[in-house]
């Protein structure tokens, strides 16, 4: 940057920052040649690209390193797959001290006898690589394959297929798409390094594991070096913010971005740093609530379950470190505003559906004060009772204490403990099954006081998960130095299926963890369930397709009942087909979410059409006068509009809960499954009411001593048959999803088999009851066969078929109405009227 005053020049560098401050003084610009005259600065600047780029390593290449300053050439690597070059003054010289420099790396792909190339072309690449002139010590690291085919340099290189080992087993990991990244074929034991997804910068890594049979490591790719462009910009803003107004503006931007964006691993690292930078050293009372709310909501948005994929991008210690930093950020902002807290002005930050709940209060000291306060307690089962000894900081003269209480619902998932080993050598996985609760007392300097070795314990009551595969509860606290859980100083006082009470002799972050047993179904059961699912769903899909075809071609006289049957079959057909092909497609998160949304919609649609069937049956019996207006537009509106409104509202509420790590279905750990269970329960209840009222009408007809004519006897028999079919359909659909929910909640093998079998029987039941054993449909089929000239005689011969009872009511009024629906309604009405006024 260059500044001009009259004819004088001054150089000043902002070090690539977007804004900077400088002092206009005589030491920089010289003496004022025109005292008393107004002057101005002319600023000369230019926009430059960021020349920083990751080190480029290419497999099986010959490296040539050029020294930019002195035009000397160093030939390195000598055909090795990877090498390290010492970049220092002794190796390259430094003819231009204090000047930024870069390396030109030139390489080409060469053939090797045991390598199979996919192309015969040769590509030579030259690119700029940022370098610092200091010594680089060699290190032993896993080989890295860098895929440049999609890099920002725009260079395409040929990927080489590794050779197979002598016994014919593959020694590489196949190409795969994961986290919106195409991962190349990679040798066993090598880390693949590829550019980050579109919209982010940096690189992602994933190791190809195994010995001979290659497989990608199960914990997924590492995207900790991938940062979204908007996230990087917010960090730069945070570094340059110098006023509370700027800090609030940038905090609001972080809160909004984290609320609506799907983060990646590097975003969590970048944004956690930005949040820490935006906490001011002092906060005025007018801004205090806003600062706390924005930071707590931002942490909540980052820690919520919908960002689980981003947390999975971080591995091991790095994930625990970022989770710890977020909790530390909440502590820091709480300490900053604690000076404004009085017994009459507590700060309580808690909103519906939030994962972070905060309370900072000043209280009068007495034995065992419960936190959170009463107003805060209404929405949580977790409490902490703090003894007087901790409140007074062991100073009996203190009669007032400031308490910090924070409860984290989701962050415990990212602080999972390491497995433990039993005495018999068995490795047992463990899991955090409660909220992470932080309890602290602030001292006179408004800092968190370290309190331990209490005579009377802190009593923490946790609401814990109740699952059959969890056992052995353990009270633990978070060791921030070691970034791991410890049970030292904490014991389990009592425990039942819903709550655990812990006694601890210090204040910090607390939680409850349990051992996990039988997390997965045995391989044999998995294979059996998979076989039943594919076989049963295939049969169900075929039966539903045949039923739909039969209703469309032959059910011309069935009226609205056949119309409802067709759409019920269509909804179940789509749902079963998507279930069969997409329920396990969890590799792509977007695809999995779409599959879950489609399943949510069409299974709800199937239940809606089932409700319409029950309503139609009841309506036929109570409609006294024939209606000439068609109800089909209203039927369609409810059959497809009701599930659409439920799914749309669910997506607006939480679109990230479509799809889980195991299945492409709705999440159950955050109760999002209730968006399906709730409407289904209401539909089943309403349908049961309609069927019970229909049953009372039919049974009441037989109890009044009326002897109907043959036509009414046939109609009554038909209604009873329909009633049986509707009750059976409600039963099988209701039981199917009852078994499914019990399977999800209890992880029971019996429920898994019951759900799989019942789900497969739905289409078969509809085909058997409404097509195969439907006498009226048989008659319509024979009429159709007689009309078509190409049908063989065996299909057109009706003499061999005995006359059967008509399940769809007599159609003697069809000529008047022209619609099967009218005939149905009219006949059912006549039956109802004749029951009331027998002749």
C-alpha cells in the first residue's frame, strides 16, 4: 500500500488485512511543507488472490524443485512416490532478504513396471506452493495420495490403478462418494487427500485401511481442514472487530448462519475461535442480554443434533477439544456479565427446542440450594443441589453467592468416552446417557472458583435414557486438562430406569455414562431380516401393482370405494418401493434425507386413504338421500393434502432430522418421529370410531326383528364383508408400525421380525381380500373378457362360474345416476331407512 501527500510518498503495509489503522505523523511523512493548508491522503491498493495453497504431493512422480531467486535447479525424489525437501537458506540461498517467496514445483507422471496406467498420456504440471525459508525435518507419516483432478489449479492428472497382490485379492479401496466428495481409488495404507466440497477451501483426508482387502476407515473422512468461505470471512471479521457494535453485528451473523447452514468440520473449528474473539472484556448492562443470547444460541446451533455430520468430520481429540472450547465460551461470556447480576436480576437463557440452557443467579446462602431455579426447572428434570460450603467458598462471612448453571442436551454426544476393558479382557463400549450439566460458583473477581474436596457432596439428579442395551451407570466429570471423563470424586447414590442421582465432592461439568451391550443384531439375524425384507417387500409390491391394475381395469362399478382402494394401493406401492430401494442409502446425506421425506409422505398418505375408507363405509350407511355432486375432489384433497401439510410443517420445523446414520427414516432420539406417530395415532383413533359406529348400525339392524328382502340381505352381507376388510386393514397397518416403533425403542429381535413380516404382508393382504376373494370384481372381469375380442374362450366362458353374491351393492339405480358411487350410497341409504321404518 502506498500513501501520497503532495509530492511525498510513504509506504505502509496492512499485511493482507481488509482494514487497518495507521498514524499520520512527521516521522512517516516528513515535515509539513505547507503549514496550515488542508491535505489529503491518496491510497493506492490492489485486490490480490491468496497465494497460500496446500502442499501438492503426487503419486509415483519425479519431482523437480526450482529456486525462484537464483534460477538454480534442484532435482529431488528420484522417482520415489513421496519425498520431503528442506526449504532453508543453506539449500536455496536468499538473495532477497525479507521478501516473500514461493516454490515452483514441476513434476511428471512416469511409468513403472508393476503399475498399470489408465492412459498413455503424460502431464507436466507447474504450480505455486507457499513456502517458509526454514528447516524442515523429515517425519515418518502415512503416505498421502492427492487427487488434483478437481483442484482449484485446474490441472488434470492421470490416476494410476494399484496392482493386485499375487493371490488375486484387491489391495485398494474402491472409488466412493461421501460428504459431497468423490474419493479416488486408493491403495491400502494410504491416506487419500482431495479438495474440499464446493463452497469451501482446504483439503479432506480419508485413510484406506485393511491389510489386503481394502476398506475405507469406518469413522469417515476427516474434513477438519475444510472451511466454508462464509465461515472464513466471519473469522476475519471477528479478528478485526474493535467495538461492541461490530461484535454484536458479527455475533448475529454467526447465529443466523449456524441456524440455517449445514456445517462441515472446519467450520466448527473456525466458528468456535470466532466466538471466543467476539467476547468483550467488559459488557454494558444494555448489551449484556444480547451478547449472552447470541453466543448461547450460536453454541446451541453448532451443538444440535442436526450438525452431527460436521462433528463426525472431526476425529478423536480434535472433536473433544472443540466441544470443550464451546463450553468454555459459554463460561467466559457468563463470567463477563456476572458483575451485572444481583438477586433481583438473574440471567436465564432458555428457549423451546434449545440444546443449551443457561442460568446465572445471585442467591442468599443457606444449606443446599437447588438449581436451576423454579421458573427454569419447569422444562427440565436435571437438578443440582449445592451445599453451603461450596456457596460460601469456605468463607463463613459470605452470605451471597453467584451461581452458574448450564445444561447441554447434545454436546455429550461429541464427548463420548473411550471403551473400557473388563477383567476378562472384553472391551465394552460406553455412552453418555444424560445431559452434560455444568455447575460453578463465581468468586469476587467474577471468575469461576475451583472448588473440590467438599465435606458435603454436590447432589446432581439426571434424567437418563432407558434402553435395554444400557447398563452399569457411572457418575463422571469432565477433565478439561486430559479431555476425558473421570469418575474420581463422584459416586452413584441411586438409580432407576429414568433417573440417576450422583454425589460429587467438587464443582465442574457432570454427566452419566453407561456400558453398551448388544448394540447390533447378530450377523445371522441381520441376514435373515434382510432376506425377509427383500422377499416380502417384493411380493408386496407385485401384489399392490396387480391390485391397482385390477381396480383400474375391472372395478368400474365400485364407485368411491374402488377410487379410494386405488389410491391406497398407489400410496403403499410407492412407499414400499422407496423403502426397499432407499432405506439403507445412508452414504449420501442429501439423498438419505429425500428418501426419508418421501417415506414420511407416502406412509402418511396410505394411512389417510385408510381413514377415508372407514369414513366412506360409515357415510354410505347414514346418507339417506342420494347426492349428485361428486366427493372425489374433497377425497383427493384430504388423501394427499393432509400428509403434505404434515411433512411440510415437519421440514420447516427441523429438516435436518430426516435421515439417520443407520436408516433413511425419521430420527427418534430427539422425538422427531412424533411427526409420524402423532398423525398416525390420530388417524387410527378416528378410523376406529367410524368402524365402531358402522358396526353398531349393522348389528342394530339385526336386533330390531326386521326381516329384509333378498336385495337388502345381500346389501347387509356386503356391508359386513366390507367392515371386516376395513377392520383387518386397520389392524395390519396399525400393528406394523407398532412393531416398528417398539423395534426402534427396545432394539428387540422379536419386534424386528414382527415389523419386517407385517410390513411385507400389507400388499399381499389387499390383493387377497379386495381382488382374489372379491366376487363383484370377478363378475366385472368376466364382463370385460366378453367385450374384448382377443381374449381366449377359456377367459370368456362364464358358464363355468357360479353366480356369486355381489360385494358391491346392487346397482339398480345406476341408470339414473350414471355413477357407481350413487348406486352404493342409494342402496345403503335404503337399508338404513328400511331399518328405521320397516314395511
